[in-house]
C-alpha cells in the first residue's frame, strides 16, 4: 500500500457531507483509501498536519508542529474513527478510544503560568506553546466528536458505502456515499455484477 499526499495525481475526494459542520468528521476523513489501495493522508507530515489544523482554525500559521505532536493528532483521528465505527455498527465503544477522547477533553490548558524576566518583571506564558496549541486542538476535536455522537445528527452518521473508501459522512436522504466519485464507482460495480451474473438455464 502506498501512502500519498494531496500533491499526487490522484487527489482526495471533496469534503463529505457533514465535514463543514463537524471538524471531527473532517479529521476522521483526513486519511482516505482510494482504488488500488492508495492512501491519501493529510496528516502524513508535520507540515501537512499543521496546514490541516490551520484550515480548520485549530492552529496558527506558525505553530511549529513536530512529529511528536503530529503523531498525537493522528492518534486522536484513529480513536475518534473507532468511536464512529462503533456507533455506525451499533457496537459497544472500546474503552481505550473513550479514554483517549476523555483524556483530551480534560487536558485542555486553562491557565498560562507565571514567569519572571529579570529585566521586565512578571509575565504570563504557556509552559510550551506548541504543546498548548496541540492540546487545545485535540480537546476541540474531541468535544466536537462527543457532540456529534450524542447529538441529533448521530443517527445520520454512516460509513461510505463504496469500497475501498474508508470515509464517514452524515447521510442525506438515501445517499450513503461520501462523494459523487464513490457513488459512480458503486453504481458501476452493481451494473457489472448484474451483467456478469450467471443466467438461469
């Protein structure tokens, strides 16, 4: 399986229904499996993860993400994906995924520390600005996922019905594909199956 960025020839599909309303849904969909087993991962590098957070107003342009922080964002993506999958399949949520989301919610920094500069006196500052940015982003995404899973839109949450796509969306009417491309692929697969089905004698 080859991992790609969006600069490759086969870009990720457009946002799925619900991504604009729920950034946690956009987070889960920030990695997508395309035909042929190719994966487009918008969090694949610190630079791409920082760009994703910037686009979703979760970090400033100069956040300075490193791999450790990027790995935390990718980990949160997988934990939220696990919870979405459990909700869609009507299965119990794994305790580890619940714990990860709740941990993110409780670790949000609420106050900056008091520092003292010999020349200018006291001032307030975050213990580690980049870590604080990531903690805030993770807490925001965790809260958004909790809101989606417990709110009125939870019943509309579904997985894209076109293999091998791995994205989630909010179902609109009977549509259960994340994009027109996935819908066309699913319809083509059904038509092919009908044409190649053995006919009774």
